[in-house]
């Protein structure tokens, strides 16, 4: 499973996947402009969603903690990763990049080694699943204005279907919750049912749905 988490704004890039990104409009599905765009010949080239988890006070984290426990019981180590794992995260993202579903709102650029290392230097937090010391899953996020914001997460193809995406996402939630965070955000491409199912299993509720339009 691979998925990009979080994108809720108008995206402007030059060209990607045959699209002129200067002509792509990303708007919420309830926006009346959807009807106007479609009447003007625009077509939907991608759909995405945004979800939030709001914890109670004190937070009930049992279900989320179970995702980590299940992974650990299978012999996987789940932990926050220091910058020394930057090369391992680069290798993981390089292996997984082609599997990220593309929409204009959830585009995941091919990794660059310096940019991966820069995640730590920019204050982002990385949580990983290690199988015999090999990084096989990771989630990257940060606390923004008191909200736990997940950037992206991915699982090595050989280890998918084992709940490791849930485990690393849960590890980030547990860590941020211990630091006082009570609201978490996530988002992804509508075509990626696995990512939506994952966040919903942890109690996230979809609050936003977005459409990406381009001229037909």
C-alpha cells in the first residue's frame, strides 16, 4: 500500500501525466463552480479526500495502539526513526514511488536523497516498521498549529497486506497524542481505497472531498 496524505489546495505545476497543470483547478465537490466547470467543457481528472480524527479527552487510543501491537507480535519493530535512517527511507520511497496513485491533488514526486534527509531538518517526524533491521514501511508527518498532519506513508510491496501501513500511522498518532495533540488530518486519492479504509479504521471521518478539473 502506498498513499499520499494531505493536499487540500489548488495545485499549480507545469506538466504531468499529459496534463497542463496550469489549467488544472482543484475545488471541493460542494462548490457551485463544479457545475460551471463541467458546463464549460472541463472534465474530472482526479478526485481526493480529506479526513480528520478528533480524540476525546482523555483520549481512547486502544484501537490505534492495537495496530502497533499486531505488527510487533509478528516480529516487526515499530518506532520513530532518527535521521540516520534517511538513506533507508530514500530506498523505500524509490521502490514505492511508481505505486503512488496519481491525481493532481495527491502527486508524489520521485524522491531525491537530499530532500528525504531534509524531512528531518525541516521538523518532520518519521515513523518506521523494521523487519530484521530493514525499513519496510514508513509514515511521515508533523504537528502544524496543534494538528497532527500526515504527509505520506508507504509500505514495501513485499510486506503489504500485513497491517504495517496502519502500524506506522498509528505510531505517529500515539506519539503526537502523548505530546498533547488531539486533532489529526489525513488525505489521499479517491482511487486508493486502501488508504481511505486505513484511516477510517482508526476513527478518521471524511470531511472534505475534492475534484481536479482540466479542459477536455
